[in-house]
């Protein structure tokens, strides 16, 4: 290690060597330290991090963690995790050594989070408290699984907050028809909600649609991408899961509506986004339509639940519905089990009839 002083800038810099994961020796230089002791402290922390020592600071391990998971999850998910870590976790644990974090430290942090109040006197929701605790636990669990930390202090400390309730809201067909009439004055809103309800697509899938995704002769929509607005940029990503890649057959009336609408969009190229609007615009339009129509407020994602509910009421199987909305059939059965009509009585009656027919022979 070499710590030298730059006479021109009157600051210190560190030049040190390390081996990358392939065993190749490389040099690392860090400049701009006002004090020599700061440069020496940075070099010490760098060595601990490169040697994967559990004596490293928590903030240094977080860098490893975020880099480890970045290529394994969707970018918007990674950004959400990074934001939670930087705003809610690092301010409390950054300069603690990874292996010295105790359950009592976690409990004190939890108390700070649970006692937080903003200027309006509002605290964090139970769901958010659960989310940030789970994120801290995930970091420490990563250290246990891949870097030989002895135990997860967050798990020992116990959780905080509560998971979101599993209540599922949806509109009946009659409620949807009242709503859609209320927003029919804006074509872009009307056709966006028509696709969401009658095809059961996710909002990101809707906003990524281009004219090239439609085959109006076959009445199909191709779902193979999703739209996100991240860091001020429009980002097109893969859909949520592999199963989400699918072809959806539209009802004939919707195919005719959309062919006419897209044909009227001047200057729209085959690979341009049809719905060049934001998610916040759709939320605003949902609020407007609910207020005008008087139907109950549901989330935009609940239009997807409404579509599934409609198909269940029409008698379609979980397998067929799962293929249409991009879910495994077992997930449809589990999540929507309460909507499927019970057939236990019918089964018992048929079994009774089978036995009576045998006795009558």
C-alpha cells in the first residue's frame, strides 16, 4: 500500500493492489482525501472487503450485496432495494462491523423506525415496516449463505410490521361498464382500460404495447415486454415472468375498436408505444372515472383480478385462465379459489347416482 500526498491539490491518494476473482493482480487508486488518516482508513476497509473479511463495515458489505444481486433481479426491483437500503438502513448501520451487529442493535433500529413520525404526525405503514425489515434481513441472510456470517441478527431480533392483507377487490361486469362510460370522453383512457379489463394484462404490459404487437386478422395481442419509467427514462424490460410471454386472443369487438383507434394515430410507427402516457395518468383517470360513475375504488391492478373473476364466472378452468393472464394454473387455483363455484355437492350427487345405477342393474 502507498499513501502519497498530491502537492498540487494538497490532498492524499491511495495506491493499492488486489487480485480479482480470476486471480489477476490489479491496481486500485483512490484520490481526494484531505487527511492521511482518512486515506489509510479507506485502504484498510478496501482490503477487508476484497478479502471478504467479516470485519468489514456494513456499508462495504452492502456494496457487495447490491452488486451480487443486480444481474439476478429486474432493474426496477434493484432500484427499490437500493433506495430502501440507502435511506432506511445504512444511516443506522453503515459504520458497524458486519460480524458485530447484534439482535439488540436490530431491535433499537426497529424501535426508531416504528416511532418515526413526519411533520403531519404520520408514521410508516405496517406494510412498509415489514418491507424494510425484510430488506435488512435479506442482506444479513446473504452474508450467512455466501460469506460465512454465523447467524442473521435480524431473524433473531424478530420482525416488525405486518404483511399486506390478502383482500382481493374486483369489479363486476356491470360496475366496469358504468366506469368505462365515465371515461369514454378521452379515447386514450377508454382504450387503455378496455385492454386492461377485457384482456387482463398488467399495466406495464399495456404501456409497452406497439402496433407490431397486434394481429387484427387473428384478433391477437402479443405480450413480450413491459414498460417502466426509471430514473427519468423510459425503459422497456422483459415481462414479469417467463410465463408472462404469451399471445392473447381479443374479443372481436375489442379488436375492431383498437384497429380503428390505432389507425387514427398519426405518425405512429410499428414499434412506437401506443399508450405514451404515465402510470400516474392512469391512476388519475381511475380516480376520475370512479368519482363520475359512483362505483367503488379499486386499484388498476384489480382490473386484472376483475378479468379473472369474469372468466371464472363464465366457467373457464384454472389452466385456461392461467395461460391467458400469464400465471401458472396452480397459482390461479390458490389465489382465486374463493371465486370458483363449489362443486362438492354436485360431486356427491353424481357419486350417489353412480351407486344407485349399479344397484339397479
